[in-house]
C-alpha cells in the first residue's frame, strides 16, 4: 500500500467514525449493551442494530418468565441468540434452546445526529405456536424479520422478540398446576421491557405499536385483550389471525397435557404429579411428545393445532369475545390475505395444487363436515349449500378448488377477523379501526395460476424484501412493499395509516359503523382499492345463521379421533 493510501485509510476511517451517528454503548435496566453501527450506502445514513438483548431471565421449564437479574460490564449485543426450543420440520429432532428470551432492535440514525422520540414497532412472529424465531428464516444472509427496511424507510424503531413455543410455551393442565400461556407471558415481558427501556435507544415509550402475523397475529390480538398490558402500547396490527380464531384458544388443554405426559412417561391421573413430572422431564422429549400429523389426516389440519393459549382466569380471564373492553384505547388494524387458507387446503386436499387431479363434490362435503362437527349434519349441509351455490350443474375444477380455498380461508382467518373488527369498533372509545385484504398473487411457481395471496405472503412485503434482495423481485413488488411499509409505519407514528412520515398511494378510510370499508392491497393501489363489506354474505352466515344451529358436539370428539 502506498504511503498516502495508508494515510487516507487511517484518516478516512477516523472521519467516518467521527461522522457516524451511533448510540454507542446504551444503558438498560440490566446493564450496558453494545450493538453494531452500520453505514447505509456510501454517503448514507446509519443504523444501530442490537441483537440478543435479554428481556427476562433464562426461563425454568413450564414456569412463568421472571425478570433478568442484570449483568456487570458491557453485554455484546451483536449476534442473534438461539430460537426457543422447537421441533424441526421433520419433527424428529429439536432446534433452539430453553434459554431464549431475547430481543433485537433496529434504530435508524441520521448522518450526524442520533434519533430521539421515534415510534416503536414490536414484531411477534408466527408459526402455529409451534415454530419460529425473532429473526426468522435466513435466505442468503438476509433474515426474514430483519427490521432494517421498515426502520429506515418508515423512520421507526423495530424490535423483534422471542417467545416460548409448543409444549414448553403452551402446555397446560387447565388448573393452577400448569396454568399455561407461558409464550404469551414471554411476549408481555418483552413488551413491558420495551416500554421501560426504549427511551435509552431513542424511542418514544408513548408511541409503541405491536404487530404480528398468523399465530403472532392472534398473539397481538390477545395482548390487546388481556388486562395485563394496560398503558403499555397504543396500537396493534393483526396480519392473518385474531384471538377469536378457533385455533387461537385451546378449550381442552388437559387432554393434550395428559397425552404429552403419557408420551414422556409421566403419571397422568393427578395433575399435580403430572405437572411436577413434566417440569423435571427432558425439555427435548416434552417438545417432541407432540406430533403434528400432516398426511392422511382424520380431520381438517386446523383442528389438530393443540398447543395454543388457554383461558387461565388470569392472563386471559375470559373468552376473547368478552375482553374487547380492554382494547378500547388501542388503535387497531386487522386484515387477511385473500387466499390465506390455500396452504391449509393443500394439506387437507392435496389435489388442490395438482392441475391433472380432480376433486369431487363428496371430498368437498367431507371437508365441510370435518369443519362443522359441532353443528352436525345440519351445519354441514347449510355450509355446503351456501358455498356450492355458484357451482351450477357442471362446475369446472378451478371453480371447485377455489371454493375449497375460500371456505378454509373464511373459516380459519377471514370470518373471525371480521368479527374482531366489529367487536373492536363497538368497544373503542377514541381508538380507530382499520380493515384490509392483501391480494398480491402468490409467487410460488409450482402453484396453479389462480392462487392469490397465500398465508404468510404478506411478510416479504412488510419486511421490505423486494428492496433488500431486489434481484428476486420485480418493480411492481417494490410498489406493494413501499405502500405497506408506508401505511404500517404511518399508523405506528400517528394512529392513522394515511398520515405520517410517508406518502401513501390512496387514502385508507377507517372501518366504521357507517361503512365497513377495507383496503384491497396489491400492486395496483388506486381509488377503487377502497371497498366495502368484505365477503359479508359468508361472514353473516358463519356469525349468525351457523351460530343459531343447535350444537350437537364439541371439538373434543375431534381430539379423540386424532388420538385413536
Ligand atoms: C407519537 O408521536 C407523534 C409524532 O411524533 C406525536 O405527535 C405524538 O404526540 C406521540 N405520542 C402519541 C401518544 O401518539
Ligand atoms: C397428587 O399428587 C400430589 C403430589 O405428587 C400428592 O401430594 C397428592 O396427594 C395427590 N392427590 C391425589 C388426589 O391423589
């Protein structure tokens, strides 16, 4: 290296350090933390990134989370920590660790000055309450839930948090021995940590929004409904899931606790003995004692999700539909993807995705029957008749397959989301309510062309992947991504998705009693993307006609079927 190069190298890096706007070491309630300061582009701004800050002590198996005792010196917060222990995709082994209660923070900085008073967005990941992690899956060193694009484009702080999963997060005996909801309590601990500490990172503790997808979305909804979060956050966004979804609450947790106890060799006739035994069992064995069946299912897959939040009389004092008064001051966005049920329909009826394989009316009827066991034959035929009305005498396969996807989308996501929007609106004081439908078609090349926005398709756009990995996307995908980030971060800043730091392509009116407006989100956002009464015929059917039919069974008959 020539002499002047060495000189420049030393000087230039000195200057760039001098110019870098960075928080450096931050003092939190547990002690000092040091993250990474990253420069964005050659003459661009900076971002501070903290990875793996503990928000609670390492948890004890099947016990409530406890505060972290703190540390001496400065904690290096530069690497993501382990995910919470969970089964692998093959369900034959586990990954992650019990010591997993950590969070990550992205803070956008100016060129010379550090930010202050930024709105804060706390992300809760999905994964059926069974899998997932605060950084998400890694593709080419780009993590799915990397907060950088949202933080920089929306000028907000992004926080992503871990919570316990599967049996270790949600197993419950339905009594005080194992009250359950450990994963929800972890999320609450993380939110409370953000409220107490985010000011030191340049955040505004009065401007916190929580957002999540799928099980994370149902979690967001439940965090707004529990009385435990009063005053901790102002706003919430549910992407495909609410506390009113059938799969969000396990009504018979003891049956599953006994089955899991039996699988690891614990006594099951006494819940005290069962709880004591499970707490000292190998956490890996407890995690693997639950197995999600994905082929030759005896019932629709949605009914087989067993390890979910429970009504414990404390964190959730009552059924979610009776708790909306607790969300009266929370601004709320809730929405679904137009084919959220597609991936589940493909598990129940694999022929959905095989153009050369036909489905029959009998198969559709059996699927309906599986979803409507609580209302017996009357429920099944009323539901089947409504959904097959557009079929005529000789329905083509595409119409039949789409009908199945609509049915599953309605049942698992869309109908409970509309119910939640209505209850939120009825209970709100000054808080606002917004509804959306995400309809950007799936990019999966193996799917038939008619497939719309599948479950989880919204994630890549909200997290700005079309910008982070531009070669994988087209300009129209950046259009969707930029609009979603604008609406989401404006909402986090002001409670109104149209007002804030970013321009939006079209004004999204609130959901009100005068007009059940929703925004249809895709790459062609324009005035006529504002629509009304989302699938109201089907929503009315499920929420009134269907509910009024006599109940003939409860879903524990499905559980017996599964365990037989
Ligand atoms: C949130 O931030 C906005 C914009 O910076 C500010 O006007 C508002 O007062 C803050 N607090 C709340 C509770 O909205
Ligand atoms: C249940 O087990 C606990 C602890 O193993 C024991 O103290 C208690 O007496 C048992 N209760 C019954 C009803 O058998």
